[in-house]
C-alpha cells in the first residue's frame, strides 16, 4: 500500500490499515479531488492486472472503458460545481478495463471523505463477471424450458393437427384422381372441369401448407426477441392452431380484440404460447359443458393508461378453492396426463414482459360457471 502525503491522519494509522485493506475481496481505490489514484489494495491489482506502481498517480479513468472513461472527469467537475451526483454516493454499474485491454462489468460504489479543504473519494469495485455468467445460464435454461413447453404443447395437439391435415391432403388426392380421369377423355367440355379441379388442388395444398407453416413458426427455438407489435398481430397467426382443438371438441371461438389498441414491446412467439396455452386449457375445461354453451371468448382491452389486459373466458369447470392456491406452481396439474408446467411457464413469460397472469371464476363461489384467465402487458409508451 502507498501512503497519501497530505492525509491529515498520521502515517502509522495508514500502515496499520494496509493488512485490513489487502484482506478485502473487493477492490478499494482512493482518489483525490482531481480523480488521481492515491491508494489501492491487493484486490485492485489482482482484478485489473496492474502493479501498485503502475496505478498510483494515474487518473482513475485508466480503469474505465467507453463513455464512462470519457465522462468521468466531467462527472467530478460537475459534482464539485453543482453537487449533482452521477456516481458519488449513488453507485452504478460500469464497464471496467483491465491492463490487457479486456473489459468486464463492475459494480462501483463511491463515498466521499471531506475534512475542511481535504477531499478524497473511496471507491469499492466488485467484478460482476461471474454473476452475469450465472444470469446468462439461467436465462438460457429458461428459454430452453419455454421452447420445450412449446414443443410439448404441439405434441399434445398432434392428433388434432393430423386430422386437420388429413382433410386437405385427402381432397388433393381426390381432385388429382378426378383430373387424371378427365384428361384420359379430353374434350373441349372437360377442359374447364380439369382447370377447376387443379385450382381446388392448389387451394387444398395451400391450406395444408398454412397449417404446417404456422406450426413451424410457433415451435421455432432461439433467443427471445422483443419487437414492437399489437395484440391483434400476435393473435391472428395462431388462429389456425387455436381452432384445431376447438373444432375437435365442437367449441366455438369468438375474438373481440380491437384493432386500435396501443402497441406493446413483446416477443410474439412467447405471447402466442401463453395465448394458445390458455385457450387449450379452456377447451379442456369444457369437455363436459352443454353443447349450447361451448364457447370461448378471447378479448383484449385497455384497462389503464399504460396497460393492456388479454382475457380468455370459458364456460367450463372453473377453478376450485383447493386448486386456486397452487394452480400457477410448477408441476401442479389438474389433468390426468399433464406435466404441470404450462401455467408456471406462462407466468414466467408474462412477468418477464412486465405483466401479470391471473384468473377469476366467472361467478364467485360457483366454479361450475366457468373461469376467465387473463394476463396484462405494459404498452410501449409505458
């Protein structure tokens, strides 16, 4: 450690402090009013790769990178003139620079020592590299979990998808066979009929291709990507998928999503995953509902100046009091073959978007009247 020549305390005190400061696991740096380094501890030299002699007498900006490096002296000067704090007494995250030129995220907390004309600043610096790596691993695992859940959902819908694809494919085969027979006995009168059959083949092929395209788009993996979009723009592409289970159970889907709702910043695929999950749960809840009440309403509205609320209302079995407390917990399920991850993942997605996921029974204390699950999203201007 190096002593500060104009320190008002005796040098013996400084010497006695050296072992204590060097035992600290966080970097400690003392600078003067001009930002010049006067003292460093061992953690500082280990963290930045400099020797004490290379640091003492240098401006603290030596250890910074980018805009922080360029603006540090201005921050000090502004603080001296105006008292306006940018780092001092507040703390912030910066990008720090090592001797070898590499950078790392660091949390810095700065305190001020003032005794008359004597002004010094003491900075504590913590390397956030390991923390950021842990956060990145956790983020990657969460994204993988969301993708696995999405694929699992598509697996559960495989029977309905096979039925939906079988119809256009069968029609294609029938139209092609009819066209072949007409071509074998070609007359002027058959030309128009062959052309009509070929157009039908095109229509049915496009129908099958649309189902496949929507499924591939929905099940794509990859990093979450936020874009500026609307609830309508996110819901419309999954309509073919939402109708699969609904049609198989003779359930009618009704949507009331105004086109003039404010924009949101969201990952469309993840929000679509939440919508599809809630709609499929509503379908499952209505298996014993009378035919004339088999309807699911998907709606969206502005519930606050900067909040949109999306609702899925069914006429199914509702949520019992015993299930209400655990319904969003991982591995909790009311389905005989369920994994218990759907709603837990949906809640994670919505919270990551700054919203909340919840539910209510349509009639209090009467689950048999069905339930409404809903989630909120902040608007882009929020």
